[in-house]
C-alpha cells in the first residue's frame, strides 16, 4: 500500500532532476559565452597631442561602444575556434608578386608585393610594410583581407613571409624566424625604399609582427626615415613576462600554449 502511495511522486522527482540539469547547462553556457558581460566603449590610453586628437577625430569608431555578434560574439575562445577552423566567409584573394632576397648568411627571405587598385585619398604614394603574426605569411586569410582593403584604398602593400613559415619555400640556411630578429623585415623595407624612392611608409605589425616592427624602428633612427606611422595590432609587449602566464590554466592559456608549440614543431619538422 505504501509503495502504491509513493509511486506517483517519482515523476516529480525526475522532473526536478531534469530541471536542475537544464539549469546547470544554461548556467555553463551563459558563463562560457560571457552573455552577462556588459558592452562598453574601449578604454583609450594616449598622450594628449595634436596627432592623438586628429586620430580620434578621424576614427570615431575608437570611441564607440563595441556591439559583438549575438550569442557567441562575447566569447574570445569561441571566436578563436570558429575562425581557426572555418576562417572568413568569402575571403578575398589579392594578386601580388613574390620577391626573393638573399640574406648575408645565405637565408632566402621572401615577401609578397601588392600594387594599389585605386588612387590614394591624398594623392600620395604610400606603401604598407606589413609583418604578420607568429608563423604566419601573406597567404593567411586575415592578411589577405587586410591587404585587399588596403589596396582598394590606394595603398601598395609589402607583406613579409616569416622565414620558414611558407610550406613551399625551402630554408637555405640553418635558421628560421625568431621572436626578435628584424633582418628579413629590414631587408624588405630597404627594397621598397630603393625601388620606390618617392613612397612614404606605413608600418603595420600583427601580434609577433608588432614586436618585430617596433624593435626595428627602435634599433636605428635611420630606420624611421619616410615612415609616416607605425600600427601595432595585438602586440605582446614582454615575451619573458608572458612565459609565466603561458603555463597557467586560467583562460585556457596552457592549452593555447600547447597549440602554438605544436604548430611550431610542425614547421620545424617540415624542414628536416
């Protein structure tokens, strides 16, 4: 009799378990996607100068609130995973010419040169000297997209291919690109200066490339000649201090460190 009385209560118990499971899943999704994170304008840190005021006036987007894509746009991890696996939709394929430069130690540096597709808005000859991120080159989708946009706005683009990063270019010396070596980037800049004596330069570096271009400009004041400005995108400012964080599990840093190390191993082993 007592068993008959208790039986009707079991569905309610199961419904409670299901409800708790659904609530737990929703909580994890909200936390992982950062759906509760508020959107806000970026925090700008700059020295009050005529140049800074001109940039803020010319680029009002810098002071506007960033509205990310719905659902997944607030999660940097998901954005990284989607972009890494799927890439951009209808990524452009700009056409350029590959240049080969022989370095003093016998290494063969390469870069791709893309001519402008329209006249620059100020009527000047301006060349973008572009240094990609770690283990990257001119064939990466984010570089192609940037070059296509720059070409359409009247910029000539020279994109460095990091030494050893291109799978179809063999190494001709016992070394590949490193975190701070500016030799190949400097050779590309010198080639552009000699080939286009009237051109002005805009130096752009992404991630590791930001370190390289800033180091290059600071090594010698002569390297700054004809340089209008330098743009460093997502630069890591201290490799030594960053080493400590690479081994932490917070924000999946150790996992990303493993992926980067595995990619470097593949590049090194491809040149055996």
